[in-house]
C-alpha cells in the first residue's frame, strides 16, 4: 500500500520526498483539520498506535492518492465522469492562477463530492482564488480556513457546494471589497494580467463561463502597456506618470503580436486604430478614449472592477446554485 502511494505521487513528475510529504499532510488535513508540516509526525504518532490503525491509514491513503494525483492534470482518467467545465476550472486554478493553498480542499472535494457538486465547488474555487489574489493579505487565514473546510468535507459534515460557500462567506472578499480592490490593483505577473483581461473580455462578449480559459500563446498574443514601459519623447508629461501606472491593469491590453510590433511606443493617437480593429472587446474599449493619461487609466480600471464582480461571482446562478 505504501508503494502504491509513493508510486502514484512519483507519477506526477516531481518525485522528491517533499511532494510525498505534502500529500500525507493534505490527506491528514482532510480528516483532522489544520496541521502544519512540523506538527505532522507528532500528530500521526499520537493516533496511529498499533497495527490495525496503521493498516487502516495506509489503506485509505492508497485509495485516495489517485484523487490527489488527478488534481495535477485535467486529462487524468478520474475526470472522465465529470463535466468539461470541472476540468477547465481545475486547469485554471492549477496552471493559470497557480494557487496551491486551496489544494487540500480541492482534494477533499474530488474525493467526496458528487461530480455535479464538484463542478459547482470548483467554479467557486476559481472565484475565491481570484478574489484573494486581488484583495491579498490573508495568507495565514487562508491556510486555516481552507484546511477547516477540507476537514468538513472529508468528514462528511459538508456535502454540497452551497454549504461550502456559506461556511466561507465571512472570509471571502465581498463584491464591494473585491470591486474596490480591483479598481486599484497592480498586477506584476504577466500571465495573471493576461488571464484577467481574457476573462473580462469573455464577460463583455456574453460567454457563460468567462472565468476559465487557457492562456493564449504569448508568441501570437501580446500583453501591451498602452502607456509604454519604455517611453518615447512623444508621450511627453504623461510618460512621467508611468511609474504609477506600469502595473495597473487599466493600462494593459491584449493585441496580436504582429500589431504590437507595429505600434510599439507610438503616440496614443496612432495606437487607437489598432485597438479599434482588435478582436478583443476589452481592447476595443481603449479606442473610445480621446487621450491617455493617469485619469483615463484609473477610469478604465474602475469600469473593469465592476465587470470583475460579474466575471468571478460568489454565486453560480441567479437562483443561488
């Protein structure tokens, strides 16, 4: 049984002892709640006394390890019985947003929720993850609360996504908090900026699932700063403000690489035509502005913040599912 566990973890592709230890800790959390790595050995020794309990622990771990491994790939056979949206939400969390704190809770849901409830829960997880990334500052609380929810799911106290949402309600940023934080958020990581823009663009176009998507090829789709990072003389006084706007999402657009090469650091008036002809609605909006300075950037980001609440909602549908 131990060989089955270690072999499954090795199949993820990173077979050092750290990944195996993390699995054991996450498995333990689903049954016992928040447990730090330094506490794990002591807690296990206290409970697993005797052959019967040890074998039972190994048996359950060996049965659940495949649910854990499935979290690392949307193409894992486990997901055959699940909706495509579940797979896309999983991919968004692990590959696009690259958040890890929520993994024990995802593990518990993958193991114990029905496919229908798991789909609802994973959609929630995307929204929670984005809200925490934007709002920030809640690292210790997140570990604690995600572990408590993982325990509630693992011990069958929670069996539905609506129950999960209710038990996390006081910790997840509200619509008002999220909108306010988004309106002034600075995004340092390009892959996140690209994801936010693409998701917002899909909301503008009426896509029913704007929150999940694969990041497009950076070779063909570029993330561009309307007010350039490397300024030209023609940007004048506005360029002096760039240090305050460089990481603001309101100053970023998505453009075809060929177009980006052409417009580069040109004046805003010359960029507008390329933006107007873009296939991205979120980029086309910039063309509506007569000029581009810190005021326009902040105005655009406030508009994007209102759209963000719709893109990463706390409720799945209007009837509360």
